[in-house]
């Protein structure tokens, strides 16, 4: 669906550029946008590679099992149908750990693995389980203690104090997480 939306937006831009006679402006915008995207990627790739590697080391060294035990009391209350020693719970813990550090890109592989494991636990293969939906909410509205990626973006764009937004990030991510989990739990009970 998203591919159709992007294709539609590009087609509309192209049509209106032809109608208004601004094909040159469209061409230069496309090229400068592509150039800016590459510059941004190069400026933040180092920090993303570092933290992704740290998360991989944490997984191999057993730190993730330790984090899983720390998060286990909270996660076992949220995910009642998932065994606390299962690989699904381990991947969920890894995803939450990466999100706590503000590493959305590093959290993605763990999130995909967690969703695969939750899918194997789902009895109704035609639709997402309550645990799968709750995990999507937790992943999307994640609590971030250190918004690493966001601070890297701010620093790459020349911010003199890229970390000054941390209190605002704490407040907004906590509010988003609270509302998201509450709504997911309320709707899961109502839909049953």
C-alpha cells in the first residue's frame, strides 16, 4: 500500500511540474534531495554501526539474557501468552533495550525476529494475536532513555547542544507508551 502512495505522490509531482512548466525545479529538487539523503546517511552511519555492533556483542555475551530477566516481571504481565524463557521474550527484550538507547535501526532486526517468534505462538494464523499487536505498539511508541539516533541527526545538522532535548523525549515517549499500551489492552479486551 505504501508503495502505491509513494508512486502516486511522485506521479502527481511530475504531472504538476509539467503543467506548471517547472520541470527544471523538480529535477534539481530530486537531485539535491538525493544528495542530502546520502550526506545524512554518511554522517550518522558511524554511530549506528557502533550501537548495532554493541547490541550484537550484548546478544552473544549473554547480556541480553540478563536484560531479559530484568524486563521479565514487566513483560510477563504484558505478554501473558508468552513464556518468559522463550526466544520470543528474549527478542522482545532486545528490541526494547535497543529502543531504550534510541537505536531504532538496531532494534528493527530484533523486532522482526520477535514478530516471527510471536507468529509461531499464534494459534489463529489468519490474524495478528493480541501479543503481536501489543508488541507493535511497544515498538512504535517506545520509551527512549538516550535518543542516540535523534541526537546524531541533530549533531549532523550543526546543533550546538544535540542532547538538550532528552527531557522532552522522555516525557513524550512515556506519554506515547502509556497511551499506546492502555489502548491496546482496552481494545484487546473489547474485541474478545
